[in-house]
């Protein structure tokens, strides 16, 4: 049985995607940590792990790569 290569966005865990989403919504790592009930260092750890897994050097690259897995912003309708 041959394994299909995994797309980079699929390498991040669901929890890592939740943390990235929280950083986007909250506007900062510290605010995301507060929102999720985590320490700032835990948020930084999740972001670093996700960047490493998907091959991103920055959080901006991470967001771009994970784009297909991130929820649609509220109030935005597809096709507008």
C-alpha cells in the first residue's frame, strides 16, 4: 500500500490550528493565550511546532499555509 504524501497544511494538529486561529482573532499571542486559558509560552510552543511541521519560517507564512484549514471570518460571505 502506497501512502499519499501529506499536504503541508495537514501536518499541523487540530490544536495547533485552533491556536493559530486564536492568535488571528485575538490579535496577539498573549491575548490568544488568555482567550484559550493557556500560558503565553504554551501558545508560542504550539506556533513553533506548527511552523516546523509545515515548513514555515514566520507566523505569517504559517497562516498562509494553514489557510485552507482556518475558519471563515465572521460576516464574510464566499463569493462577495
